[in-house]
């Protein structure tokens, strides 16, 4: 895939953030921290971190159920692994396209637009659960209430992001329960501002309306929420195992708070694999708990690499077995803007 200005901007930001994060860190000290850490706990951390992806595939099954019924887990797992691999090696979050496209290659009854739209709802549930856990972590008596991250209190960051996410949730709920009203508002606004774009925007909204169908079925929505909670509890546990591997004196609640902070950080444009924002957010979050810069960077580097490699290798294996090519994703990208 070609590098456009957004991809180049993301790579530049990643380089800048890595330089900012690592510039004042003694790498001899970082190596000393990593070399003296527990290999057994790092293995447990890696296994736990990789386990979140089958959980995501299971959640996707429920998300797609309203439109295509219950798909077998095999294709969903393979598509999820491929999507995560592509996110790790290709800029501009192309993994979301790859994940939807890979599923349509195995399951012809799944429309690309519907699969892609379901991923927006998937990320919505991610955001709701991760930020709820982040806010909950602030109620731990050991949470440093007066701690600041880049000048803002930690609690205010969590609360502000929760409000923003709430606004997105309301918008998607309206699309789920009042699609005709949303279509009418969109047609009027886009028709007045950019008439030529009106058909494309209408098509995208219709695709998203199909993707949010799960919100109209409370039982399915609760099922998706359950699997999302398991996913992020598992991920936070992997964080905590990494803390233990390095002997960091940070509570389990810190793993939930740092997880939320990293989720916010990696939302900005970055290089493939989110290198830069991940390390900066991890270092800033652990600093609240009086973890030294060297230890925090050691955790961020160790965890990031150990969680990066397995799913990238697994996804690459499935990518090759399905005879997919990166050029295929250009066509898929065109479908989202058509």
C-alpha cells in the first residue's frame, strides 16, 4: 500500500514521541531492569496478551449475528488475526479494512460494508469498557488523586474522554433506533453544504445503520458487552503480569488506568504498531504511581514487543494461507468511500 500524507504524518509523530519519551532515559539502566526480570512471568504476560484476540473474534460473532446469523469462529478468528497483523505493519489503521475484507473472502454471505460497519460498533464497545475501567481505577484508595499528566489531572482526563465517548454512543444509538431521522438530517446538512457528497455519505450511514443493529437487540448487546469486558480484563491482567515480571510496585488498578491512558494515546495518528504513543502513555501513566522512568520504559518496551510479535506472526501465517495481498486492500479501501 502507498504512503499518503496521513501515513507519513503518523510515522513522523511516532518518531517525535519516541524521541520525547526515550530522550532522557538511560538505556543501560533499561537493559539492567529487563535482564533481571522474570522470564516465567513475561511468558505468562505474552500468552495472556495474545488471548485477547480470540475473545475479540467471539465478540465479533455476536456483532454480526443480526445481519448474517452466527458465523463459525474459525473465519472470524483468522480475519481478526489478519487485521491485527496489518495494523502492526501497515500505517493508517489499514487493519480494520483487512479484517473486514479477510472475512468476506472466507464467507461470501458477509457484505464488506456490513462487516466494516460492525467494526465501528466493536470499537465503540472497546471505548466504553476501557474508559469505564479507567474511571473505576481512580476510586482505588491507592490512586494518586492529585497526580497530573501533561498538566491535567488524571481523573479529569478519564472523565473528559468518557463524556466524549458518551456523545458518540448517543449518536450511534440514534442511528440504531431512529435511522430514518438520521438519514433525513444527514441529507439536509450534506445536501446544503456539499451536494455531490450526499449519495456517498448516505451510503456510509446506511452501512453503519446495518452495523449497529446489535444495539436494537438488548440480549445481543449484553453479550457483546460481556465479551468486551472479558477482553479488557484479560488485557489489564497481561499488563499487571508485566508489572510483576519487572517487580514494579503498582497495584492491579494501575493496569486498568494505564490501559485506558494507552487506549487514548494510540488513537492519534502513528506508525504501524502504535510505537511512540504506546511508550509515552505507558511512561506517563506509571509515573503517577511513582515508577521510575527507566522501569516504566522497560515495561512499555517489553510488553509492547512481546504483545506485538505473536499476533503479527499468526496473522501473517493466515494472510499467506488465504492468498491475500496488500494490493487487495486498496480495492477494499475504495468500497468504504464509494
